[in-house]
C-alpha cells in the first residue's frame, strides 16, 4: 500500500496528539525512506544514518505538539534529521564522510547493466564524499530529494540566495570529483 | 574547481528550458542529473520503523510514565469511613488548618531548587511552561495571572542544573522567555531559553 495515500499529515498529527500513538507509525513509514536516503548521503554510512533517523523520529514524536504547521511535516522532519546529522558530523571532528558501509552487493542474477550501475553508484558516492558537509547536504536536498529552494530554506534555516550559491558550488565540486574519477 | 557555465545552473534550477542549452552544456547537466538519479535510486538501508515504534512503546510504558498517567487521570474514589474514624479525620483536618502556614512550604531535596517563571502576556487566556524538566509536555505547569494584569507566574521545584524551556501561550504559540540570560538553539531551529536552578541546600 502506498503510505502517501490515506489521511493527510495534518490529520495523522492530530490523531497522534489526541493519544493515538500507533498513528505515528504512519508518519514513520511515509517518510522514513526519504529521510534514510538523505541521512545516508550526508553521513556516508547506512548504520550512522539509521541511528540518526531513528533518533530523530523519536524526538519528533516527543515534540510533535511543537510542529507549528503539520501540513509542512515533511520539511520539519528533514530539519530534525539534518540537525542530527550535523551533530553526528561534529562529533566525528571532521566533515568528511567515511564510506564505512559495504557498497551495495550485486545479486548474482543481476545482468551486466545492473552490475555497471553498482559500479557507477560507487563512483558517485566516492565523489559526493569529497564535498564539504554543507555542499553535500545542499546537493542532496536539491537533486536527490527534489526540494525547492524554499523547502530547503525551511530545512536548513539558511537564506535562499545562500542555498543557491551552495548548490552551484556543490555541482561544480561534484562534477570535478566525477571527472577526476573517470 | 571547474566553473560551470551559468546557463547549466539556470537549466538545473528550472529557470530556462533544457532545450535552450547547446549540446556540450546539456551533457554537463545530464552528467549531474544522472549522478543524482543514481543516488536517489540506491537502496537506503533497513527500515527503522520497528526500532522507532518499539522505543515509543517503551517510553509510553515506563513505570514512571504509568505512574504519572495514573496520577493525572481521573479515578472514581469511594471512601467508606466508620463514624468513629470520621470524627478522628475531622479533628485531624482542623488541626492541620490551625498549624502555622510555614508548614506548607515544600520540603526540598538536596539536589533541588525553586524556579520562578514570570512572563508578560497581556490578553492571553492561558500560559504554561514546558521544558526539559517536564519532557516538553503541555498541561503540566500552568502559570497564573490572578490579578489580570497580564503578568503570569508559576513557582515550581525543579532538579538543580540547567533546563531548557519555552512558554506555550493559549495552547498554540511557543515563545521563548526573552528575559532569560541564556538561549540555546534546539533541533527544530528555535531558540530555547535556559534556566539554571541552584540547589537550595548547596
């Protein structure tokens, strides 16, 4: 079932705040894949990303009453995860990501094209890991999560011109890193 | 760093149509888009739903929470008192009322202090304080404005240490205490006020 079907975010939030704790599961299932993808790209590791997302969702539940505009729940959740990722990177003392998780393993039944995709993905992941955490976050929000600059501003708390400049620089840095690897 | 032609940025930002790009620039845009598409399509790892819901379940069923819920939920109470005991109870109540008022002062623990919250919200119908000390739950510490002058007050006993807090006005507006000496940005990009409670028996 597509979890985007069914009640709106505002309706689900109202149910949770009304005491229906199980309804929060709907929010988790609706947004966890995007949040995990975002955190994985920013942190560079799936385990660290899972920790950050799980912790963020628990915090989101506890502070749900302070979500001023439940119709913008998605950007509110991304904001919490973005801040968790920043804290995580700050604890690592460097903004560099370590690609500590094993790369995706191709299934033996995969065809040649699929194997090639896995290799291409590894190259892109390595190139993305060379960007600063700010540029990485900006590129992923814009191009992987498909957010508008306005949504990105809500997630990061930055001004739109700052974000535009950051995305432009991220594209240039990523392109160079890709060319270095080709 | 390689400089990308501004037209590529414009096309990627949807400001000009892709068709307006010459072939060489279109290839640059496509290179970046295909990289993003690979990142978007990659598996994002295990679901965290079970983990999150299990933690919420534990949170809701912890003994402290169960006790707090039991204490705050209304319960029908029936008292059956024998006449002789009811006389003794009445006598005790009279004695309690005659005791000096100092006796009603809360007994503070070694690591507790008194916090006074004062906020000016003229025209507000309700003001409460939420913070790290009450798990940011509304409905637990209301402020009072007995004389209707718009100045709301509450005095509570809190554990000694630093506490983050905000005021909730009319059940919907979350406002920091602008008279606080310290502020800290929370995970939601807002500023929380910080209160330092010193132990009375320090």
